[in-house]
């Protein structure tokens, strides 16, 4: 189109390089704009405590609100944000909004715990622990009700720094969860070294739990191992009722997924709170 109307040109790989560069630049600018205009929103998805069938724990999941009102999922911008050194800014926004919400609900007499996702970059980000500590204090959130989800690939890059970060936040009373458990390479080393409080069994083992004997064997074994280690378990991607019953039978502690509840904006997930907490 740049060459004028009614023309065609044969594709050469070099064209694509320029395209990709423009696309990532475009993404970087979109992220910067969204940060400046406070267009990163936090949606919340419930976790069901299987023994009591109660909900008192939610996961914070970030969304980008476009200027046209549409919602963009993290799969479309987190990687670009990591590449451009912007994921820390996004995660600070998510954390701060979640702390404020936790404190607000606590004041209303509702005791809710919140998980939030941290990226590899955050664990190596020298200012992150201090920011989180300050933000927790200022918001009045209860640190005992804050859980940080980390992935195996996230922590693997610099173990000493990750351990240091975890130690600092644990000293405050916060807890940690190993996300997407079972699809990384060094699950068991991490279990031993990181001292996590929760394991989130990867959704790929859970989605077809009612159909696949192999998945049931894996999940049952993870649940038993976690129990013996004193670690709580969460199963993500609970999409059908049968799965819930199987998980209960295995003694898995929490279920999360579309069958239990989809992620929703704070004002929808929690009634009686202002639209912008
Ligand atoms: P995750 O932490 O493993 O989160 C679970 C993802 O699965 C979420 O996608 C959630 O909406 C989706 N999900 C939940 N239940 C079901 C289900 O029953 N079936 C299926 N098929 N999917 C389900 P989402 O919100 O698009 O987030 C994708 C990933 O982006 C997250 O995976 C997490 O790694 C990352 N992410 C999300 N929020 C943040 C954030 O604030 N900071 C960082 N650094 N990463 C984030
Ligand atoms: Mg997560
Ligand atoms: Mg997960
Ligand atoms: Mg996952």
C-alpha cells in the first residue's frame, strides 16, 4: 500500500524484519501510553476452597484497556513488556491496586487473600521488594493475605536474587506460590530450594482430568507429595464439574477455573466496592 494503489510485490523475509520491529515498537508505545493513562486494570478470578466449598481467595490478572474500550489479555503484551523493561511498572500497578482492594475489603469485614503474578524480571529488579513493602504499608493491606505467584522459568535466571526476594517478602508475612507446576524442567529442585507455600498444578494436567487416567495419576501424586511437604495445592483450569469432584477426592486444596468463575473487574467480582478502588 505504501507503494501506491493497484500494485503487488513479492514477499521477501527482509520486509518482515522491518514489520516486526515496527510492531514491537508499536507495542512498547502502547504499553507506555497505557501506563501513563492508567489503562492497566486488574481483574480477579476466584479460587474455591474445596474442603469448605468457600471462596476467600482470588488471583489478580492484568488487562490492558484500549482507548476504544476493548480489553487486551496479558498474552498479547507481557512478553513485549518484559523485552522493553516495562513489566516491572505493570506489576507495580497490579500489586498496588490489589493491596488497596485487600485493605478496603478487610475494612468491610471481608477477609480475602489475593495472589498476583510476578515476572522473571521482577525477581531480579533491585527496587521491587522495597516498593512492595512500602506499598503494602501505605495501603494498609494485610501481608499475610498476599501471595506472589512465580514460575519455574522466572526464578531460574538468578537463584540467589530470587531467594533474597522471597526471604524479604516472607519476613513481612507474604507467601509464595509456584505457578504452572509440572511443565518446567526443575520442579523438584525448586520445591526444595524456594520454600513455596503453594503449588499451582498446571492447567494442562487439569483440563482433561475426567477423561485421562494419566493426568489423574500425575495430579494425585503431586497432591500427595505436596501434602507430605506441607505445601498447599491449587488446580487451575477447572472447566467441568467432574474435575472438581476428582480434585476433592485427591485432597487438592483449591480449584480455579471457568467452571468456578471467570476473571472479572473488581467492581463485578466484589460487590459493595467503588468502581475504581
Ligand atoms: P497464569 O498465572 O497461569 O493465569 C491463568 C490464566 O488462565 C489466566 O489467563 C486465566 O484467565 C486463564 N484461565 C483461568 N481459568 C481458566 C480455565 O478454566 N480454562 C482456561 N482455558 N483458561 C483459564 P490470563 O489472564 O490471560 O493470563 C495469562 C498469563 O499472563 C498468566 O498465566 C500469567 O502468567 C500472566 N499474567 C497475568 N497477569 C499478570 C500480571 O499482572 N503480571 C505478570 N507478570 N504476568 C501476568
Ligand atoms: Mg498465576
Ligand atoms: Mg498458572
Ligand atoms: Mg498457566
